[in-house]
C-alpha cells in the first residue's frame, strides 16, 4: 500500500464500486419485495463489511476482481437482512434507519420479512453461482457466512432479554456483541484469508483481529448514541437509553468505554502483525478511521 494512503478516499472509491455492483445484482424488479430489498440495501450505509473484506484481501496481496466484489455483495446482503429483522417491532422496534423510515415502516412488516429472507438466500446464491471460485473454496466461504449468521442470530437472541436485567457484567456484554456485531466482521477477514490461502494459524489471527475490531466498533457506537450530534447520528441519538438497553456506556460509563475500545484496537493491530505477507497500512488506517468516526 502507498505510504500516502488517504483512507477517506479509499473508503469512498471502494464503496462506489460495491454500490455499483449491488445495483446490478438487485436489478429493477417491480414487486414490493424487490423494491423493499433495494430500499434496505441501497439506502445509504457505510459499507464497512464489504470494505473490510476488500481491504484485508488487498492487504494480503490480492487485486480487486469480480469474485471479491461478488463476495462483498453477499456480505452486504447478509448485513441488510440482519438490519431489517433487527428493526422489526418484535425485536428492537425501530422506526428509523440511516435517517429514513425502516424497511417495515416503508413497506409493511410482511413485505419486510420476506425481503430479508430473500436477501439472505441471495447472499448464498451469489457465492454458489460465482464461476471463478473452486468448489472447495465455495464451501469454505459458505461455511464462514453460515457460521456468522448463526452467531449473529444467537447474539441478537441473547440481547433480547437484556432490558429486563437490572445488572449485567462486561463479560456478558462482550459475549453478546461478539456474536451480534463482531461475527460478520470476523467472516469478512477470514474469507479474505481463505481466498488468499493463508495458513490455519494466520486465519486464527485474522479471526482474533475481527473480533476485537467488532467489539471496538460496537463500543464506539454505544458512546456515539449518547454523545454525537443528533443530525449526524441520523435520528437515533439516545435511542438505547429510551429503550432501557444495556450498553457499554450503561455498564462502565463513557470514559471507560472509550479506554476499552482503544485497548481493543491496539490488541487487534498486534494480531494483524502476526500475519505473514500482510501489509498492515490500510487495515491500521481503517481501524483508526472507525475509532474516530462521528456517526
């Protein structure tokens, strides 16, 4: 990676490539479900997960090509699936996402649920149909994705009862967010490693990096929920407090939360330094960008 890497320009250009590909895959179907899928996927978003996958792949010496962009689209479909379901009245009951009405508010709960189901199915289909991936690699990628979805759902399930708990430990919160938030980030870095054929030991280091990055990301999100500019946080400021959710801020406070996030990023970088033939520049810059974000 060039020493003069501008991480904001990198994120913007990579996001543009991913968005363009997502639009092609989603097409222009006229049904309510088609429209709801496009609404959920294309209505903004940081594209953190696709960018993390591509950045890791490039840090390992890969050149951006169709197969890695296809895998990034698959991951974004899974993320959109999870957000649609997370916003439903039976779960977090959110009215807004990215400053706009949530999918179930815009299209109804019935269409939103079907759209989320189809997005998850499409995520697997994109990988299965990619001709440049050999059968063994396809199976490995699909296993990573299905494991991430399982962990994500289990983490969300554990999160459901937290509002009723008067007191929870930091360890409990970490276990929940390792599934709910970090699981898909882990899949991103491990899939990049699989495609680049790193060793099992290095896959373990990538997994550890992804977990720590995911926890730090969630902590920053929790802090921003109570400290960010309302407009910047797109209508969701104080939403955790209003719902009585247990977050890092409610468990250890803002200052300690920020300290823990900083420590996690430092340890995550040490994990990256153990991976052979990996240029850490872009992933170090990306982790710093995520730590210092304002939304």
